């Protein structure tokens, strides 16, 4: 099998994030989470509000510093990074897809996509071909010179996706990317992301509570009260997306039912 | 509700909020301080040494100036009201979410109003507590420096502190502050909670086609060129309606220019795109600090230009006005060379008989190193005294010269010189002797020509000297006389007791004959060394004046002459420089506050940049570039416009003779421009520091959460 040769790109080891010091009111947003992400994997993280999934994503994106544990991207320890190294990591190693796009509204689509290059002083020349490919694939070539206000929600998110991918990051982090989209646009976006994962071997880690979006993943981690409580793996190619969706819904129903033992 | 139940909490909130306001909006607080200083300085003008001194000499003119002070005060009030209103509105807008939260907590609206009022008041009081001592200090320093510069140190420094000025400063400041506050807080308190809680709208403005902006830019440039052309060419100054057209063209041009600037910004942003597309990757890497976020910077600027082109245009006009005021003030002050050609200290009029005896009786004559009589009279040998003198040879010689402005004036002036006054040679020679000039030698049948320095200039004197060198003949009461020597221009008296546009100097005998012994005698005096010793001349004259006043002798002293010129110099330079400072402060505060508030509104964008991997240094450099451009656009445009503006102003305001020295005056203004750039630099640094502090807050808390 092909997967045998793939290696871990991201390793999360006993990751914890506590709020509120050592008092009784301490909140354990993450409580000893451990998992790995393989190169070229499309991993979903699901959980209800307050389960800790966004905290997890923010720790990996180095936006917040964990209380304990380790995060390693290809062996590089992220939790210890500072200053320039940290900025390089955020800009070059990971691509981030936000729920509400976070496009700069006074920049055109093209300028938004090229922003990471500008930030890291990289010539656009090298990425011109990359921009063209991404624009064609994400079907945003005709909105490249428009401002975000002139784009639809779906176009905005696809422009944001192009921005996240322009630097060929080792890991794409997506925080509820379909959260602000209607179902049709959400479907288009997920197909594109899934296609990039399949064709370009892009590693994607996506946080979502949309079962439909999650059904595009190959593996899903369920998280509650800061702990991973379950894992689903799609049996490709035997299992169809619809069948996988059905399994996801089942797990969600059990979790929503408040059962302590989900399985 | 906790505020209402606990007054202590309310006080704490007021204190903490005001402290935070000052910290976050230090530029606004600084402009409050400057307002206070400006008020105090204009109000304490009458207590300044120079003004106290001039009050004695030129009380009329000084009183007129003092009568204008309330006008200046009022004008300053209005300008600063808008400044405070503008800067305050940004502050309120930024805090609207916070106000919404207070209301959500259940704070009643009147209480919110009270909270804002208390915050505002505590800020105002602190500004007054800091501002007034600083204002007094600056006023005192100005007083001392001005006194020193004009050579009055001697008169004895008096404190310029004025309680009245302090009171009016406080009243005026609190008045505009409260007026601005009432309008602003009224707006905030009336709003719905929901709209307060809403984050500031992104404010996406409809874009017009690029051609519209380009057209606007071009129309603006054309209008401005036309306006400056009209003003510098002198057309605008001839009639009030033409001035109106010029003004309208200028204002319209400015508005169009700034509206159209969006085109330039868009162009630069797109060029930034292309530049990075075509650049060699290795070089770009090296220059990365330069290239980083260039497109973002120009888009930010473009947005500001779209949203605030009006405010930018106003800033531009204010800086332009400041530059013109400053330049003109300094140029006029420098041009007024009031200490030149000073010979006489005193002149006693002939109204009192025997001045010399009176002086001697009082023992005052010993103070003078020289006392001599200047005899001046009319021609009394003929009934037709209006036409007693003709100098056709001179007029013909003049008419034969190539056409020039000086010739025209001479032809006109001398055409009326048919009844000249006569001056006796002995008195005039004593004057020349005192001035260290060679004395005049006249034979019988010869006459010297005298013209008061106010009625001639170098060019006219040169032309006349050329004619006089041929010793032309003239006719005085039917007798031929030769006009000889050079034109005499040493003032006959110390100030303005006597100014003659044309007179003849005659040997004493002829003088006695033509005047028939009926003439005026002016007694001129020069103070001796003993009187001046240990003091400056001005102090000596002041002391002497007191003694003479006691003696009741009518006199005029050099102090009056100097005082008048000093007054115009001080008044014009003082007021223009004062206005320049006010304009400059307002413009810079508007630009600075606008940038900082715009930056805070764009806080979300900066956060996105951080998440995309921008480090603190990159953001600071980007902000610094934006600040440079943001200040640079109006300042540089104003500096360019001021070169024309200055010329136009001087063309319109100065007399013809002075216009000829305009290039000289513009040269004098250049150091002022440099000084203004220094002021801009300081503001830019201040804004950069504030901006860097804000950007740091975007880097840190998210990471720590």
C-alpha cells in the first residue's frame, strides 16, 4: 500500500491548555491530547462548542501557547518558537483558512492571495504559475482583480483558500471553513479542498461541526472536554462518502445524547 | 447597577478611563495642551516686555493691536473647537462598543452621560494644570527672547504672567471643550445599544471608474495652476471679484486634487504588484524590508484617501496657510531693518522758544554731546511763492532718459517741486558731520538738493545724481542757481516732525535772504557718552525722556522712530508666526489622529497579517511607510504650493519697491520651510511611536490569551 511509505508530518504529544491558573475554577480546554497527522492526510476534528477543538487548532497555528505538551511539525517544536522563527512558521509552513475568510477588504483578490509572498519578500515571479493553477482550479480567475466586497461568499472563501495554499505550506489548517457559507458553496469548497488533498497531496487539518463537510475527510477525531474520545476512519475505496457521512451522524447522535461511553 | 450603588466605583472608572484615554490618544491630549498654550500666549501678549515698551511709544497702534486680540482669541477658539471636536469624535467612535457594553450592563443613559462628562472634565482639568504653567513659561521665554532680539533687555524684564489671561484661557478652553463634548456625547448617548455594540462598519465605498479619479486629479491640477498663476501674476489683487475667483479656483482645485489622488494611490499599488512580478527573486529577498506589504500600504493609503479626502485637503490648506504665514512673517520681520542710518537721538520743535536755555537751566544740556539747530523755511521773497522755483533742465534731462519706473516717479514727484522748502547749510553740515559724512560746500548761487529718505530709493537717487553731476541750472525766484553736489538724504530730524519730498540747501546768507528771516528752528541733539554709559542707547533715551517730560519741552526721540518700526515688525511677525503655529498644530493633529484611528479600525486586518506570518518589525515598517506617505502627501504638496503661495502673497501685500526683493525674501523663507519639516518629523516620530505601541498590543494578547 502507498500509505506505508508516508510519514508523520505533525505530532501532537500530551498537549494541554489550562485557563484560570491553579485555582478550582481552572478550565481544561485541552487535556493531554495526543495524535499524529500523516503527510497527505485530510483530517477532521469534530466536537461541540467549547469542546476544545478551536483551542487545538490555535495551538497548532501558534496563535496561543499551550500549557504543557509538545507540537512538532516535521520534528520542529512549535511551542518554543519566538519572533522571526514563529512568523516564518505561520507564514510559510502552515496555511490558515478562517471561518469568516479574513480577506483584507481593501485589497483585490490577487493582492490578497499574494499577501503572504509580500510578507516574506518572495518574488511573485516564482509563484505566478502557482497562482494561475490555483485560480483555475478554484474557479476564481475572473474575480482576481475584484475587491472582496464585489465577491460572493463562496468566491471569498476560495480566494482565502488560494491564499492559504499559495506558499505550498506543509500543513493547511482550516477553522470551520464552511461555517459562513450556504450549502451549495460549502459543497463546492469541500470538493475543491478534497481535490487538492487528492491531487496535490496537500495535508489538511480541518475543524468543523458540519457533518457534511466532515464526510470529505479520511479520518475524523472527536473531541470533548479537551480530550479525544473517538476516532473514525473512512475505509477507502470500499466506503462511499455517503456511507461515511452516515457513520459520522451516528457518532454525533451518540455524543449529543450525552452518553459517557459513545461506542 | 454597580456604578450607581457605589460612587467609589464610579470614580475609579472615571479615573481609569481618563488615564486610558490619555495613553491611547496621547496626540489628542497633546493638542489640548497646545490649545491652552496658544490661548494663553495670545491673551498675555499685552503683558510682554516688547508690548509694554511699545505701549509708551506707539500707544495708538498698540491699542489697535490689543483691540484685535479678542478677534484672534475668538478665531483661535473656533479653529481649536473644530480640532477638539474632530479628534474627540474619533475617540468616541472607537469607544462606542464599550459604551454599548455599559448600557447592556444596565447603566442608565443619563448616568452614561455623567460618566463621559466626568471623564472629559477630569481630562480638561489635567490639561489645564499641565498646560498653564507650560504656557506661562513659554510666554515668559518669548518675552525675554523677543526683548533680547530687539535690544530691549535693558528696559528691565517684567513678568508676563497675567491672571486675566489665565482665567480667560481656562474659560475659553473649557468652553470649546464642553461644546465639543455636548455635541459628541449627545450623538453617542442617543444611539441604540445595538448600533453601539456593532463593530464599526467596514465602510466599503462604491468605487467609481478609474477615469473619474484621473479626470478629477487633472482638473484639480489645472484649477490650482490657474489660481496660483492669477495670484502670483498680480491679477487677483486688483479687484475683489478676481480675488474671489482665485480663491474659489484654489479651493475647488484642492478638493479635486485630493479626490483624484485615489488614482495615484491605485496606480502605485498596482505598480507595486508589477514590480514584484518582474523583480529578480534574489534581489527581492535582499530588499525584503522594502518590498514587504507595499501593496497593502498603498491600499491602506488609498482607502484613507477615499474616505478622508476632504480632511486631507483641509490639512493641506492649513499647512499651506501655515507655511505662507511663517515665511511671510519672517521675511517681513527680517526686511524691516529699523536700525540703519540712525544719527540723531532727539529733535525739539520750535514751538517752545529757547529750548537750549531751558535745557541749560535744568542742567540737561550736559547730557548731549552735540546740540545744533536745523533751520528750515519757505521762500518769502515773492508773492507767487507757489511757483518760485523751476528746474526745466533737470526735467528735460529726466524726460530724455530711457523709460523706467523710477523715471516715471521722479518726473511726477519733481513736477510738483515748484515751492521747495529751504534748509540752511550750516545746520545741515552739522548733521552730516554727526553722521560721519563729508560736509557740503556751496558757493553763492549754488544749491544742494535734499530729498527725505522716505521719498527716494537707490535707483531714483542714482538717476538724480547723474543729472546733478552736470550741475544743471534752475531758477529760484527769478534768479539762476546751479544745483550741485549729490542728492542729500540724511533725515533732518530724528523722526517725523519734518519730512520733505524736495528741498534746497542754501548757503546761510542766501537762506536768510530767501526766507526773509522767517523760518523754523529744530534743535537736534545727540546724547553724550556719559548719558549712555553703562546702559543701552534705548535705556538712555528712556531715562532722558522722563527728564524732558518733567521739563515740559515738546520733543521727539529716536525711540519713537524705532518704536514704530519695531511695532510693525513685532506685530506682523508675531501674529503671522502665531497663526502659522496654530494652523500647523491643527493640521498635524488632524492627520495624526486620523491615521491612528484608521489604524485601529483596521486592527482586524493587522491581526490577519499576523496570522499570515507578519512579524512585529514588518508591521511597524509597514505602518511607518504609511505614516510617511500620510504626512508626506499634504506636507510635500503644501511645500510645493507654498513656493507659489508665498510669491503670490508677497506680490499682493508688499509695496512695489519691496516686490523687487522678492527672490531675496523667498530665500529667507527657505530656512523656515526646513524648520517646518523638522516639526513634521517630530510629529511623524510621535505617531510612529503610538502606532508601534498599538501594533504590539495586536501581537501579544492573542498569543497569551
